[in-house]
C-alpha cells in the first residue's frame, strides 16, 4: 500500500485496498465528510460480508478440489499405479 500523507488519502487508499469501486469510494468519502458515521459503518459491514462470501466460496472450491484429489489417490492406490 502506498504511503498516504494525510488521513483523507489513507482513508481513500484503504477503500481501494478493500476492493471498493470508485462510486462506492466516493459514497463512503461523502458519508465520512458529512459525519454520517453509522451509515458508513453499515456500508463497510456490507463490504466485509461481500469479501467473506468470496472467501467462503473459494474455500468451498478448495474443499471440492481436495475431495477430488483424494478420490483419485484412492483409485490410484487400489489400481496399484503411481
């Protein structure tokens, strides 16, 4: 993450780093500037949920892949090939 020299730049960069699109970044900045902090927190919680949903979907794919690999290894052991 590039070094930001002030709080506004750091806030902007953090929003970029968490995957917000430009429209959402501008919305969050406006909420912060208008001290609508409860709305900002709700918006950030939604982004957190979106990120976690992506993590969970990725984990499910990894689990399926592990299952497939283990099934192939079992089949390989049963057939005596390596």
